């Protein structure tokens, strides 16, 4: 369905709903293939939204290590502020995801 919508010109960065945008929703819910599809189709990895701030924070608070790595590799801002936790590093720290904390620190999070 996502491929059909994208091929018809749907805005993959459209804002709205609980998660704010498709990339943040897919990141929170752990949908690796969808995150890859969105990144491959130039979704804004730094788009901000209300509840979880951004995709790295959404993936970090749920412990989705693979997705956090994908987002870092796609040049997501690991220091972006906002959302329920304040940052991806704070989300991973609060939830106890040590591997993600290390990954974010190695990527320059502060």
C-alpha cells in the first residue's frame, strides 16, 4: 500500500495523527521494512512531532536497536530535542536500553 501511495505522489512526510508522521509511527512500532522504505523514498529523518519528538526517539524508547542504527546511518540528528523524553538518548536511558545508549553516544549524542 505504501508503494502505491508513494507512486501516486502521496507526501510521505505528511504530519498528523498520534505519532505525527509515518516514519515516527513505523519507528515506534518496530516496522523495519517500512522504515527502510520511507528512508529509501527520502522521508525526513529529522521531522519533529509531538508525542515522541522524532523517529530516533520513537525507536529508542521502544528498544528497536536496528531501527536506531538505520536512522543514525541516514544522518538523523541524535541530539534533536522534543517529545515525551526530550531526546533519543534520554528515551533509551530511561527505558534501560544500554545498547542503544552506547550507539547514540558513539554517534555523538549528548
